[in-house]
C-alpha cells in the first residue's frame, strides 16, 4: 500500500488527454497519435492514476498509457471510495469494454494486480474480449492470498502503524494527522477490497501472464509467485527486480523495459496487420 508520492491530486504531464476516452471518470488517458495498443494501469492500495503519469514518455511510442482512477483519490477525491471488489470488477469491465478502439494489455501492482486479474476474467467471461497480456506486479497468486489480517478493521492509530511497514507512504504524510483523516477512508476501502477477497475457480485466462516481484519482498513464498501459472492456459513468466514491495519506483526503467519487451511482438503484429 502507498499513498501518492508528492500527494498530487491531479497528474500534470506534457501529454495531451484523450477527451474521447476521458469521458469516463474511471480512465485517465495519455493519448499518442502513434498508438497501436493501450496499456491499462491499475494502482496499488492508496494510489491513483497519477502513479503512472510519467510512464507514457518512456514506453514504446506505439503503446498508450490509460490509468484507472478509482473513486476517493486523484481527480475523484471527493467521491465515496468503493469497497466491494465484485462491484468494482463489473464496473471497470463495463467501462473498458466500451472503450475497445485499440488492442490492449493490463498492468497492475499489488491491489492493482489482483484487480486487473479479476477484470480480465470478467471481460473474458461476460464480454468475450481479453487483454493481449496481463502484467501482475507485487501481487500474490489469487488462490494463495492471505486475507487474515483485515487491516481495514483496525483503529486509526493501529492502521497508521501498519502502513509504516509497507514503505510506500512518506513518513511526513503518516505524521500529518489532518491529512491522514482525509486519506484513511480511501485506504480502508482499498484494504477492504483485498481483505474480503474470496478466490473463485473460473475458466483459465487464455493470455500470457508476466509476474513482476521484488527480491526483498517479505514472505514471498514459491506458491504465491508460481501460482499465477495456474490461472492461464498460455505462458506465465516471472521477472525479479531488486527492491522491496515498491520496487516499481526505484526500478522504474527496468520495469518499463520488461513491459516493452513483452509487448513488442504484439505491437509488431498489430502494425503488420494494418
């Protein structure tokens, strides 16, 4: 879990916003005239679409970043956060299905990894469409998730103490009482999404999965990583990066290189087919 670094409520970048896609409050799209594929990015608990604002400039020009903005953060800070993973999954699947004007892939970190997986399964089952690739980062395989901690049920002081161990929220933010009072409802809702998660057996995905994990991640057991291979009939690849749970920040370039490498064949196929 991690609150937005710098606490930006709205991403400010040099990219233009695709107003057609931006018609949905759920999507923050950094348009590229050269785009041939869209990468939907799902943030970790406490994060927002702005976590991916800088990615658009460093990916392949043919790949467009479209970040998911959940209620209660970023440009939707004043809205009630969503704490039901079932409702959230169905809602996001409907939104994404309505914007399929480009081939697409999913990237999700931590909570975002679980959410992107569930949305991919929902799209396949209910809309007969799928991302071309699923990247799950810093996320245990769904059938091996530990939901015993129930962090969303802790008192405020205890929850803030737990957040210190995640190394994703600046200490000055955790020490700012008024700011934390504003952020805790969103944080609780995000932890409820994973704390109440119940794995369901469903038809396997039919797309490649790439699992990204930090080498210093606490309690990374083999089953929690390798278990992702049981969720797809296609290839499942594991990539390790130096760092803890939030390795995606210090290892940003390496993470983007991994995404670029895995998506390159799909981008080439799309361009060739045009």
